[in-house]
C-alpha cells in the first residue's frame, strides 16, 4: 500500500501542496517518500509518492521509465500479470505500461490485473494523465479541482478542514479509468475527464452517466464518455439472477438455529459440493494475500516469537473466523497470527429494564439464548459483545490448531482516547465521507487496525503491538451472501427478485460506502487492508450461484443469512461461531453506545463538523 498524490496545474504558477495532506500520505507509506515534477508545454504535474514496502526489492516511486512516463501505483497484483515472489509488482506493471501506446492497450493491461489498485500514470507521448481505481474500489483515490488556480489534485487521502471554501474533496468513483488530454486541457483552461467505464460495473445506480456519478465529478471539470465506446471488461462474471421454482422456497422448513441442523444440510450432497468449492476459492484468495510478505528487521523491538506478518480484524463472528481458519492453512506453523479485537468502554451498568426486556424476548427464541456472547451478563467495562464472541472464537481456533500461537489482542478504547484521536486523525481519514455510521465504523476500524492493546500469555496480561503489515478484513461477505437484516426485510417484502436487486446494488456501491474509507483508515497505521471476500475469483464464484444457495431467508436468524458461509464454517470444523447472527461493528464494539442515542446512522456526523 502506498500514498499517492498528483497535483496537475494548468498554469505556470508555483505548485503548492497542502502540508497536512502530505503528512497523512507519509503515514500510509512510511518506508520511502519521493517527489517528481513534470513540466509540459503549458502544464505542470507534481507527483509525490510514499511507499509501504510489501514485496520484492523496495521500489522507489514515482517510477520514471526511459521514455519519460511516470507511474504512481497503490496496488497489489495477486493474479493476471505474472509477478515472481522476488519481483516488485510496481516494476512489472510499469514495464507493461511502457509498452503501451493506444488507450485500448492500456485498458487491456489494467483489466488483466487481479487485485486492488489505485493509480496515476503520466503518458508522455501525447501528454495524457491516466488514473482510476479497481472494479470494486478497494483502494482510495480522492479528487478536487481548484478553479482559481486551475489545478486538479488526486490523492489517496486528504484532510478535513471545517472552514473549506468552495472546492471540496470527493472520492473518485470506481466506475472506470479516466484520461485527461493535458494539451487540450491547457488550451481550453479547464479539465475534461474522459471516462473508460467498466463493463457491467456498479449496476445502473452508479454508472458513468448516472446522477450519482455526475455529482462526484469536481465542479469545474466535465466528464465525457469516449465515442469510441472503449470499455474495460469486467473482472467478474455477472450475478446469477435466477429465481427459484416455487417448491424451492420451502426446502428446509423445519430448520432451527443450531449446529446439528447445519450438519444435516451439509449432508445433502449438492450443498456439500458448493461448500467445498467455496472453501477452495476463498482459501486460495487468502493464500495469495498472506504469502510473500516482507521479512521484518530481526532486531525490531518485539521478540521474534511475537511477530506476526498477518493480522485479522476479529470479532469472532463467522466472516472473521473463516478467514482465521483459512489463514492458518497458509501461514507457517511457527508464526503467530494476530487477532485484533476492539472494544469501547461501556458507559454505565446496563439498566434493569433493558436486561429484563431482552431476557423476555429471548424466551421466545431459545436458539439465540444459546449463542455465546449475545446476551451473556457483562462483567468488565470492556466486555462488549464482540469481545465475548471474540474470546469464544479464540477457543475454537485453538482447538482447530493447537500448535499455532494466536495473539488475541484486546484493544480497549476509552471515551477520552476516542475523542482525541477522532479530532487529531480519524476525521481526516474518513473525509469526505461524513455520516454517523462513517464516524462509528471509521473510529472502530482505526483503533482495531492500530493493533495496540493487551494480550494474555500463560495467564499473564501484557501490553502488545501487532507487527503485521497486512490486515485481513471480512468485508464483502454480508453484501454477497445476504448477511444484513435489511436483506431479510427486502426478502420478506419482495421475495427473491427483491433480494437479488438489493445484493446487486450493494456490491455496486461498496466502493463509495466502505472500501475507500476503510483503506484510508487502515493505511494510516502503515498497514495494508486486504479483502479476501472481494477477490475476483471469490466474487465470480459467488455471482455464479443462484441466490437461494447463498442464503435462505425462510430459515431463522443465525442460519438463513449467509447460509452457504455457515455451512462452510461447519465444514472447516468451526462450532458455535457458525451460527452467530450478524452484529454490525458499531454495535458489537459498543462505539455506537458512546454517542448521542438519538442520531440516525445516515445523519451527517456533528462530531466532524466541529473539526
Ligand atoms: C524493483 O524495482 C526497482 C526499481 O524500479 C528495480 O531497480 C529492481 O530491479 C526491481 N526488482 C525486481 C526484482 O524486479
Ligand atoms: C476518444 O478516443 C480517441 C482515440 O483514443 C481519440 O482520438 C478521441 O479524441 C477521443 N474522444 C474524446 C471525446 O475525447
Ligand atoms: C444460475 O443458477 C442456476 C441454478 O443453479 C443455474 O441453472 C444457472 O446455470 C445459473 N446461471 C448462471 C448464469 O450461472
């Protein structure tokens, strides 16, 4: 992961960059920072790149090739283009681009890459500036146009300033790849963005001519679709939109939320094949994301036996449990794995009334009461639901592999720390997203990804900081396998058709909802977020399946949503965690409890407005 930045000025004026933004970029790429300025006939481009070294030899960026082309690459090639373990993908990608001449050649290189990316590329022949994000938008890229100085800025991360005057940061929509004709732009005095869209990208909601897209183009710039009709082929196959025949709706009418029933389902041959194929494809996605990681300097402070190269955002829920179980297959047995578990301090003891209500509710749902952690009596101020399920998950993982050292990192956050870090750092990283939900999740993920907390070793609790450069997160599982309660609502209201529409829409907007933000927040610690459930092959496999194989929302909560994933967990030897109902991070970590109870998740977050 890297921090990339490009300031394009259409005037000979002095290039001036925002110092705060520069500082934020350096935190993303702490291993090497470098600038490069290109002066064209009547434009100038300041490139500034900050590298987090991940593999091969450390490759300085921006990369300048013999022909004078400049590349800034914030990505990982996990497939598509061959990169040997000792090679750096930046160098490989730059060489490929150097051999390209026409737009179709550049698009063809980009579309063969499997893996997350954001990039900026200056093509000297013809004076073009290319940039964009991968199909899912797994890497952040922001833009802003300053009409006064006729300057366009592209950057991985920006800064939040409460008193911003007119020009504002926006996320570059992950609808395709963009090209600016620099000569034409200098002549015209304004920027025309030529869009080469992903075929079938983002559904209809966020296509390159939708209102949502046009609203994300910086004011002062125009976006046009090239008449040549060139597109980037989609890296994943389209979503299977089959609707089940009527009898299918009641295949498993008597299921209850318990482990035995999952075993029964698993015993049916058809599902078993799908489960095994899903294990294969997710396991491979995890393998590509945990291998060939850089060796750490041997005399770094924590003792070697503590040093993990991979950490997992870990709630003990099914998504993170599966990632842990599969990471276990591919990480050398003697190396520990860090499980990052975040908790926000509970403000006050639970009110009598609330507890009583819950107990009553659970009487009608015996299945839920058995689930560990869902309603267990809390003891310490940090024993939030995710902490309790996290501990239970840790136990299951230890049973799965007794050799492995699992560092369960308890990251405890007080109200004071939260307020301080939100003001100093997190508000800048979440920006330009600005809702209450962005605040909650942004803060929870930031503290979790910091990896700083306590671990318990032979009964002794001690401070610990994760040494992992790679953080696996389970994002994408709920969006593809119908894990959210809104999926149930939609299914109840409009059946399988409605559910399919909802799933297609959610995968289409995941870049603007989650991924850019999470990339900025996690990257701030000099660590790289990796999303195995959004691997191209995983998405293609899940897209190929009919919706009723992925979820059966006629079954109870804790079984029906993400049914296929639960069966997978069972097959991997996991126990109770396979039947935990979904709990969103803001509730599981209890961060939502700390704040104003009357605000809605979609409201603009007042805590950002005050700066
Ligand atoms: C990695 O990149 C650097 C700089 O671009 C280059 O000098 C080096 O040869 C590359 N290493 C490999 C193994 O490709
Ligand atoms: C579209 O692409 C072609 C070929 O690259 C180029 O000649 C033409 O100017 C482009 N059209 C627009 C509207 O930018
Ligand atoms: C969708 O799923 C159905 C049922 O399994 C299958 O028959 C069909 O071939 C699938 N369609 C695609 C495009 O994969």
